[in-house]
């Protein structure tokens, strides 16, 4: 019991020295505020491509239905309504919009002609230049137009091929909707069967990876303090084993408050996977980050070398780990970083076994390197 009491006493004292730093408190406060800001911005109108949408009057039902789908859809495409075609073209000319889509007033008639003869334009598209984003945006236009086009094909087949001239428009609509299904053609799921929500909130998608990187940076910053304490011989009176374990406790005290702020940020941003799952993943991720930071410090002979590695590691995490996108790079490059295992458990099939194996490998490497570092430090100190 005395050793446990002593551990928590050391933990409280080391945490107190961090919590007295205004900069550290500011970081803890900014973590949930950053998540709230991203969640709020993701609900606002935003998009990679801006389209000026114009609906010529008097518009028929097909044109109104297509415009409503485009204006109400949540995606990387942002459509803004314009009163006439000249205003939409001027928006493209002035750079306020990437493209202008002008829906004619007789869209239903044009769709019927296209369905029957297979030729003829239906919508006027004005673009400043052709690029990949506009090509993808037109796919959204085709998707919004498809229900009206498919009904025109359906009606033309019944009327022209089957001779159903006596059916009214209402009867045709009812027959068409009778075979309509709301099931999605493509579903995205994780390996364990959990369905992936594709609701267009792409701004909050990289938030979990950014927060995981922030936790790792807290541990790396703690390593900088350890260099200074070794230089000032703050804990030189501790025995060898305790001196090796103290930096681990320092890294842990820096990361635990940040981990609590991360849990709050995930809950406020809507990325919450449940308290049990989130806590269990952090329970394994934090020791991995602690050992990774200390192992890196043991392999860095000087403080300048360690500090120079921090921005390189930050960029490596953003590129190699699935923070913004999964580039499917070779495994050896990604398997060196603890963030990759955490994101794999969070975004994949909740596989904790790779995280445990990685933790065991780090523990073994740290045990060897820390003993060697203490031995070399004591040897050079005796020579001096």
C-alpha cells in the first residue's frame, strides 16, 4: 500500500507542476473548443464546389423537384439559388461560383424527348474551366436529375410501347412509385459490420486523428522537460530503476488531462463511440504514446535532436496514418507510429490485438534502451 500511495503522491506533484503552467491549461481548454467549432462549421453551408443554380420560370414539376434535391442535399457540393440565368453566369464570371446550372422551365418536356430519342440537351452548364471537382459535381447533378429522367423513360415505354395512352399522369406516377425502393445502392461498412455514416460532415472526419496526434505531441513535449530536468539534476538522488521510470510518469501526467479533454471533444463533436470503447482504446493508446516518446528520447543523444524530430513526426502521422485519408502506404512505415494502431481500432473493426502487440514491442525496446542510456550517462558522469 505504501508504494501505491507513493505513486499517487508523485503523480499528484508532477501533475501540479503542469497545471500551474498557463500554456498547458490553454491547450486543455482549446481541445474541446476546437471540436465544438468544427462541429458547428460542419453544419453550416460549406463545400468544395460552389454552384450557382438557376430555375427558369414558370418551372414545371420536374425542374422544381430537381432544384429541391440539389439545394437540400448535404455534400461537398454547395448550391446557391439565383434569380435568372444572367445572374448565374455573372457569378461564374466574377469567381463567386465555380459553375452555373440553369434548369429550363420545360425540363419535363426535354427529358421526355431525351428518353424517347436519346439526344438533345436538358440543362445548361456554364463553367470557367474543367477540373476534377467539377466533373464530380456533375455526377451530383445527374443523381438529382435521374428520378425525373427514369420516370420519363418509364412513361414513354408504357405509352409508346404498351399503348397505355388512357393512363393519367397521376396513375403513371402511382405505378412508377409502386416499384420504387428507398434502399441505398451502395452501403459503406467497417469490417465488423458497423455502418459508416455518409452525412456530408467531412469537416469533422479528421478530428479524431488530429486529437490523437495532439495526445502524442503532449508526450513529446513532456520529453523536452525531461531533458531540462536531467541537465539540472533535479532527480539525481533517485536510484537507477526509479530514475528510468520517472520520465514515463512525467509523460503520463502530461497526457491524462489531455486525454480527458479529448474524450469531451469527441462527445461534443458527435464522433463518440461509447464510453466503454473510447476509454478502452485510450487505456492502451496512452501507454503506447508514453513508451514511444521515452524510447525516442532514449535514442536521441541531445535535446536539439529530439526537438527536431517532433515536427517530422507530426507530419509523418498526418501522412502515414488515416487522419485525412488512408493512402495505403506500405505497412512498415505506418506500423512504427502508435496513432495508426489507435485509428485502426477506432475506425476499423475495434481490433485491440495489434495495439497490444505494439505495446509489448515498445516495452521491450524501452527496457533495453533505457538501461543502456542510464549506464552510459553514469559512465560519462563518473569520467567528468
